[in-house]
C-alpha cells in the first residue's frame, strides 16, 4: 500500500481543533436560535430575560459537555454513541435552567409552551447538525481529505481485522501507513497486502512516529504479550502519536462490554447489561407506557378468559410460578391457569403437545389454545408494571430448568443480566415451547444473548410486532 503524503497527516491534525471549535459554535447558535424562534413563533418579544436564559443554557451545556467529553474526536465511533452523549448533556442543562429560573423567581415569566418547544427542538437540531457534519466529513475522507495515518504494531489476526475495517470504511478517515512487527515472517500472521504492507520492526515504528508520519498507532499484540506491549508504549511516549491498545476481548465472548473506572483505575466490563443509564431509563419508559396501554385494551378479554378458565375446571383463574428474574433473583410470574395442576415446586414438568393436563371447556381444548396463542401470559403485563419483568426480553424458565441448563450451556445465566420478558427474540424466531433436546435450548439461549448484545429500542418494537403478526411466534407453542 502506498504511503500517505506527508502533508496529509499534518492537515488532519491541524484541523482537528478547528472542528471542535466549529461544533461548539454550532451548538451555541442552535441553543440560542431555537429559543429565539420558539419565542417569536409564540408571539412574544425577545427581551433581557430570554437573552439571560440563552446565556445560562449555553454556559451550562458547555460545562456538562466538557464533563461528558462531547467535544472529543468521534472518529471511528458510531453516531449512536455521540447522540446519547448529546442528549445526556442536554438533560443536565435543562434542570440547571429550571433551577436558576426558580432561584431568580423568574419561572412564572416564561411560557411553558415556549420552553417546551425550546427544550425539544434544541437537542433535535443539535443531533441533525452533527449528522450533517459527519456526512460532510465522511465525503471529504472518501475523497482523500482529513485522513489519519495509522501504524499497527503486531502482525496478528486482530491486526488484519482492524486493517480490513479501515480499508472497507473510508468514511473513518484512516489509512494504514504500515504494519510493524519484530518477529520473523514465520511467526507473523499473514496479512493481505491490500490491507496494509509490512513496514518494518518496532524500531521503524518509533522512528516513523517521531518523524510525524503516523497520527494513530494501534497495538494489536495479544494480552499475554504484556512485557512487549509495555516496552512499545514506553518508547512511543517520546512521540506525539495517539497510541491505542486493541485488546482482543472477543476471546472472552463479552456481553455488552464497556469501559469504566474504579476511582482512577480504568476497568473494562466483560459481562454487563445494556440497560444502564439512558438505556435503562428508555427501556423502563417503554415498558410502563406500552404495558399501561395494552392492559387498558385487554382488560375485557382478560376478564372473559378468567371466567372461561374458572368454568372449565376447579382451581384458581390465575396462579404464580417462581422464576429467575433480573440478576438471578426469584420472582413470581402471573399466568392464567391452563392445566388441572398448578405446579410450582422444584420439579416442574414441561408441557408437551398432547399433554393430558390441559384444561378443557366441554370438548374445546381451552388450555392448549391459551398456551398456543400465548393468551395465558397476558397477566404478566402486571408484572411488567411492577418492574419485575419487561415486555421484551428472555423468557423466564422454571427454577429446575435453570439449574439444569446452567451446568450444560456456556453463558446460560447471562440471560439474567436483563429482566425476563413476555416475548423475546428467541420466541419470534420459533425457539419457544418444549425443549426436548439440548440443541433447542442452545438455540434459544443464542437468540437471547444476541438480543442483549445488540439491543436497541426500535428492535423491541419490531419484536412486539412479530409476536402479534409473525408466522414463527406460534411455532412449537403448546
């Protein structure tokens, strides 16, 4: 691969601070501009109190942005991460504004409608502004401008994956200058020339970094090579290049890993939940709003089902079974009774296709019908409102089955890093009902963990839609 022109790395580095200043100015103009428009559109006059509110908003937003790292380089990171940072920064700014207005006894002088329009339109336009800014930068990078020269230390499989990603995504604004490694060719991982050429040993890496030919250096050596990594980092401390360690945490099969800190000690989580901070708040709002609406719609059908269950056989309309909930804690899950028994012991037999325990209303197989259509699970929306369950998530299993499969299936208990759900990704793909083979349970767990790793709010809505209208949602249901 041809090396970068020496002028381009300098161009990228010298303009990075300009981009940050431009974003700061853009945010300030949008905060002030959206307030001005909301005031004018409401038929009011822009006066001193409005100018003071705009000034306080800009200052508060800047302070919160610095704490959140909003104006750092987002090169190579998804827009979703930057969006969450923008929204969390604005959500800190709004309470500051309300507090200042309360202390200054000016809150009564501001229109609630005007403030509401401002509070909603400002973050929306800041997100749009960043999306446009990213689009322009991506186009510049595709055309060969604003590029960062990348050096990769360690010819490993991870190095190939990294170089391939850089090669296939020019919008990242990176170009591999060279791959460096001290080892003999027989011990190096073979990386195709199209992804990056071998540039020399670590001495050459340090020399190129000192000469300003490299903007970013990625160390892709395995974690067991800690002494070599330490030596490379010490030598690169005499350069101005940005140095990153690409730790191969994928070898541990991580579940929603992220960086954190204990005091001033950085740590990385291997197994964690996606419902942390803003994600958890959005998930809970989704559950409360949708569960409330659904319960209002199904109140009469639930009453009818309860009466039919009561007429079919002796026993309660509802019963509660023990299940593992969030973090493996025991919860009670509500269901309509579909069998002549209400099993909740340590030895719960799974329902089978021709199970003679299903209740019948005359000759009509009421219990089997309720199970097949999942109508027996409607009372679990009460569990959702109570915070024990979520509408979408891994289905809760009987205690016995948890204890059985946690010893058989790697990562089984990780499904309890989130609240159990009424429906889930496994269910809409047909992996529900009786698990008479270990393979069926393995496939179910794979889908549950895929949901946790890749969760997003719109995916929840898609799963709810597929639960109602999808063809696979009733497969294996009995």
